[in-house]
C-alpha cells in the first residue's frame, strides 16, 4: 500500500489500542495489541508519518534508529543484586533501565502525556548481538527486563532485503506476533505531502514532468545509485535556503542529495532552466501587473516543459504572497486574543499596567515553549505564536510604569492597529498578484492544460486554498466551476461507456 494508506491504518490501530470501555479496560487487551511492523524502502517518509500520527492523536512520540545502539544501551547495563531464595543468599544479575525505555518516561514527564508511540526504525538491520533483543522486544514488548510503559504503542520499521544486504529475516514465531504493513513509494501521494509541506516548486514541477525519477535504487559495478523521497525533501530545504541566501546549487551540490548521477544531472539542467525562465519571462513583473506583451509570443510557442515550468513559477510567486498574508493573519489573530486578555486584566484594581502586560507576555511565551516541547503545535502554529510574541514584546517596550490603564491599553492597541494594517496590505498584495496572474494565463494559455494545472494547484495548495476561502476571486470561481463541470461530464461519459460495455457483455451471454 502507499504511505498515505499506511498512515491511516497505523493511526486507526493506535486509536484502537488506546481505546477503553467505561471501566477503563482496554477494548483490545494488551496481550492482543500486536506491535506494528512497517516494511518499506529507505527514505520513503516512515518517520514523518509517525510524527503526524502522534500529533493527530495527541500523544507522545519517542523515535530511535536502532542501528545506532549497542546491546548495552538497548537492554541496560548488568549489575549484581543479592537475593535470598529458599534460605540461601544468592547473587543475581539484573539490568539497569534501558535508555530507550527511560526515554519514554522522560517524554511523559516532559510533555505530561501518558500515552505515546515508541518507534524503532531499521529494526531488521541490527547487529548479531542485538538481534535476539529485538525479537524479544517484538514478542514480549520489553527491553531486557523493562517493559514498555502502559499506554504506549510499539511501531517498528525495517527495509526489505532488496534494499539492504544486512537485513535479518524474522522467524515465523515473531511474524505471528506482529502486524506487518508493506508500503511502496507512490509519487501522487508524495506530491500531496510535498504540497502540504511547501516543498520547493521546482522539485514538484520537475517530478510532474519526470515521474520516473521520483524513486530509484539501482546497483552496478560502481556501487548503489539511488534517489529517494528523503533526498528530494532534503534538497528542497537546501534550495529554499540557497534562494534566500543567494547561494549556488549546481550539479555537484544537487548530486550530494540525489545519489543517482543521471537523475542529478537531469535535475541540475532543469534547475538551471527553471532559474532562467524566471528571469526571461520576468515572473515578478507579471505578478506586479506590469506589461507582458514582450514575452507573450514566447509563452504561446514554448515547449510543454517550458510552459509547465512557467506555470510553476507563477504559482510559486503567488504562494509566497499567500503565505505572507496567512502568516500575517495568524499572528494578528493571536495578538487580538492577547489584546482582549489585556483589556480584561485592566478591569481590576491595577496600578502598574506595564508590569501586567509584561507578565502576560511571559506567560504567553511559557505556553509557547510548553507547546513546542509537547509536540502538540505544528510548525505553522509555532511560527504564528512566535511572531505574535515578538510583536507583543515590542508593544510592551513602549509602556511606561507611569502610564495609567487607559494610556497603556491605547498604546498596545495602537501597535495592534498597525499590525491590522499590515495584514490588509498583505492580503491586498496577494489579491492583486492573483488577478495579474490570471491576466497572463488567460492570454497565454486559454482553455489549455496549463490553465487546468494552474487552477487545480490554487485549489489544493494550503496557502492558496486558505486565501481563496477568505477572499473572493471571481475568475478562480469561474474556472474552478468550469473544470468541475468538465470533470463531471467526463465521469458521466465514462459511466455511460461502462453501461454500454455491460449491456454488450450481457447480450453476448445470451
């Protein structure tokens, strides 16, 4: 199955294992809660989906790559304890708590969460000395003589033997005690992930054109050649940073992430063209509403790859503006709640409103840090609250102990009003750019596949979809409705064809 389906299966299993009846008894007895064994190629995103599941379920996550551990760190260190058995003093070997088990308890104390997932990666690639421990772990849910804490679900992951020569096969007894899920790389599913996590548009555009280069693992006389989902995601992070810092990204740099020479060479060539198209077409000028007649003929006569790259560049420029509008909006909303809280606090007998606001800022930042530590906040939520905290600190610096309550509130409100204006400006800039993009698309690519891709990506992108949900764009509505109608017509025609085929088969039967 694909990793999206696997994520849902694991999440369902976690919820089932943690569910209890009205007496607090688990719906599935712990002895029947099979550890989940996730098998799939390397770099496919197994760790990422565990992070998402833990966040969606509101539970903790402890992740270990077991190949980094020795038997001592996994099992614990032996020590001698004196026991009295049947009237005889005896020396017995016991073990300190496993580092891995201890990490679960530390996470519980750190986050306040009692339930969690213990994720062990590369479980079938351990050393010979550690292999029996892993079998014991899967069969008995213990490391050494230390059980996994109650309320914690075990998920293990490994690589099939075709991807790793050092893997160890599990015996029948072990396999009969786990729930095995096999996953395969699927570009369409990964594209959804890439879109949601805002990976670099050059990568997503390239893989739309070269889907065969998404995931490749080959071996020849020179050793393994490979490119994985992890490689694309890490390369995306570098390209985004390189763009912000004006750093080069040539074939050599790209090849450090894409360890398949042919793929690295091909993407490096595409990356160079992608950068050239941005300059040649003046994408920023187009989005700023400047005349584009000089590049219109080139767009009309360009090859398919170039046209799709141009659409990607337009979407990238728009998404930058949509993201800024969203970030400004989220920070403004967070500040509004704090402004209301400050107003309420001033209703009492307050003699030093500056100190009250400073204490409120301290409490807000403490809650933010607690949210970070618990893993409950997404990256977007952390960013919004961090921006809000910085704004509030700036307003607080303008407060003077000599101010009365009204003066202090008016000062903070003035800062908030300035932030509201920044939000309005960001929304207006994004809306104007969207209209300018449609101006170009309607003249360059009317009623073409490029317009379909453009409108579809606007509908699916997390920043663009959020913007369009709050801000009306008549042309987007028009085109999306038209595309939806065409889709329904295609589905109807397909159904009619299936009906005709069924009738034909029925007539042949008689």
